[in-house]
């Protein structure tokens, strides 16, 4: 039986190859859905539909107010189904239900934020000589390919779809192959609200096929990618062949700096939240804790005590505080890094193993893990593990803390905990990262720009900055006197 869960040119279709993929619940290994598995040819068809819709369809004629209406309708329908979407997200991704509910609410807010922005003034005029009226207008970038990771399957998708639609672009989106379910369901809503054919297209499949087609096709004007830095490098190289615009939201190894004068309980709490939320599968996770040396004797035992109390289990259960990793492969990667850390000479303070009791042996559960006695050159300090593994580094001076904090190739996020306001500001300004906090970790808002310095990415998502990424800039010079220039004598 053909399974039609790709959405191309306003129609539900199955992959031309007829191939299918099992979608698995990471908490117990059970197959929860079978979806169609698209490939290059399906992506090419979707790209052509998006190109035609952008160049010739009704879409370019639609006004900002109509695009805003569309986004509002999607938000309204999604709002009626928060619980259903959250459960599906947890089933597919494994994250605790309360985190999934937060994600879906975030997606709704993103649609509303960009619906509002679509109709706000854009462009400027200039006062120039020579009887010219000079102005700058903003126009949509065009056809956009969007490639999504598995750690926030819906939210990462909607923070790309909403600004693109607000700007007037057309879209082909590819979820991570492991986590397509909530995005498929969002497209049911998109279909219901009557989006013009070809404006929003959903193609399922692998990065090497569908993702590559989006990055390489000359018919695509921009590729927006969230995922690992290695994949980002590949996409940037591929996109270079057609001088495509790229937006890259990549990995991190973010420092969380705690000074001795910080509020102890708050700093311990956020150090745990910083690394163990979403099982550590967060690009902006505080995966390096930088502790002032005088805190070591008190802070580390308290962190270890509390880390061991975190309730790990199936995300569907109310009591669960940390769920499974997304796949067996990801779990093995994390367990391999734990071995690397031990072999490098770091001290394993807690965790460090796969959880096999209480029926969790069927899922991909790793205990919250903390390493002490690290050195800056260790791989567990330098490389993104993307799991519940924290590396603790220690420092004596403010300058040393800053040097350690900036001592990786990444620059996504960072935090400082201190009760000294001046020191907090001094240090945070020195951190080479795009997302930072003082005396908290993780809260971010759709209104503010999201993105990284250094090898953590290019460009910004969210807020007005994220909108800009989907807009081109055109100058228009209008003569106020209809007369020849007189430049040539004859
Ligand atoms: P990944 O790079 O393996 O895959 C991400 C997406 O890219 C998937 O849809 C995948 O199919 C696709 N892809 C893979 N190879 C491709 C190729 N050659 N061409 C085109 N597309 C390709 O990443 P992941 O394992 O899904 O996600 C984890 C990574 O994402 C982590 O490194 C994490 O830090 C990063 N991430 C970053 C942010 C951010 O905002 N900066 C947010 C979430 C995740």
C-alpha cells in the first residue's frame, strides 16, 4: 500500500521509488509509524513546484496581510492540538512530555510573531541629489530549502517555515529522517488552511539524497540548515557551486562559568539544567562547566548528588525528567565518548553507563554523566558529544575563565554565574558566542536572534534578524524629471 506523507505542489504523495522507512520510539524500540522515503527525484519535483509557485503562481501576488492570515490560521489550529502534537513529539523523539509541550507552544508563538512582522514597514528612502527619489525595498529571497535535525523536530522546522512564509518565499522542507511525524502532521494543518500549491512542500528522506538535492539545485536560492558542524561544511561546499545563500545553525561546546560569589543553589540548578535538559541533545547545552577553583569541594559533590537523582525514563510518563537518546547509534556515540574520556584520564564522577534496569533496556537510556579533572586538550572538552555528558574545567582568575571559555572551535552559547554585576558584564562581553546568559541558562525567546559565532554557524534565526535572512535588498532610483541625460554630445 502506498503511504502518502510527502506534500508536494499541494498534494499528498509517496516516494517515486516506493521505498519506506520505519519510525521508531527511542524509549522502547517499537515501530510507531512507517513513512515514505523520498529521494533526489522527489526533492527535484518539490523544488520545481516551489520554483513555479514563486515565479508564476498566485503566491507572488499575495499581500503581506494574506500571508499573515495564513500564518495566524496555522497557529490557531496548532493551538487546538497542543497535547496531541506534544505526545507525538515525545513518542518520536523521546523527550519528556513537559518539554514537548513547551516546544509546541514555542512553534505557535513563532507563527504569530512572524504573522505580525509580515505586515510591518520594511524598506527606507534616501535623500539624494540630481532629482532622484531613491528607495530601498525588501523582497523575498525566493525558493528556500530547509533541512532540520532530530533534537527539536517541530520547533526547528517552524522557526524556518514561519519567517520564510512571512517574507513571501516558497519552501521545500526536509525533517531529520528519524523524526518526521510532527512535521507531517503540521502539513495536514497547512493543507487544511489552504496554502497555495507549491508554496510549502515536505520531502522526507536522507541528507545524502534529499538534503543534497536542496543544497545543490540551481533552482533553490537559499538553503537553511540546522545540524552538525561536519554536515554544515558539506552543505556550504555544495551550495558554493551555485552561490546559494546559506543559513547554518550548527553545533556547540558551550561554557557555563560559575564564580565563587554566585548564588550556590541557583548555579548548581542551572548547571544541571544546562546539560541534562533534552538529554543533553541541545546545540546550546552547557556541556562545559567552568568552576572557580575554591568551589570545587562543595559544588561538585552537590551536582553529583543531584545528577544521580534525575529520573530517567520514558518521556510519556509524568515523572520522567530525562528521556532516551534519539537512536541506538547516538547512544553508542555517547558511550564511546565516555570511554574516550576515561582513556584520556578524566575522572568519571557519576553516570557513564547505559541504563538497563526497570525495562529501560529496550530504549537508548544513558545515565547523567559528569567528568572532572579534565584538561583543555581532551576530546571530551573539545568535541560536541550531544548527550548527557558534562566536562568540568576549573579556573583561578577571570582571565583564565575567559580563555578556557573561548578555547574551542565553537561559539554558540555561554553563561556566567556571579553576584558581581560588573564582572558578569565584563565576562559575558568577552565570550565569543551568539547566545549568552547571566545567572541563568537556556531561556531564549522567539523575539531575539539565535545563532553562533566561529564554527557554530552563519546567520541568525528568530526575531527580526531571522526575518532579514529571508529577504533580498533592492535599491530603486526613480527620476523626478523625465528628460534625457545629455551625457553624449550627439
Ligand atoms: P546532522 O547534521 O546529522 O543532520 C541534520 C540534518 O541534515 C538531517 O535532516 C540530515 O538528514 C541532514 N543531512 C545530513 N547530511 C546531509 C548532507 N550531506 N546534505 C544535506 N543534508 C544533510 O545533525 P543531527 O545529528 O540531526 O543533529 C545534531 C546536530 O545538530 C548537533 O551537532 C547539534 O549541535 C546541531 N544543532 C544545532 C542547532 C543550532 O541551532 N545551532 C540546533 C539543533 C541542533
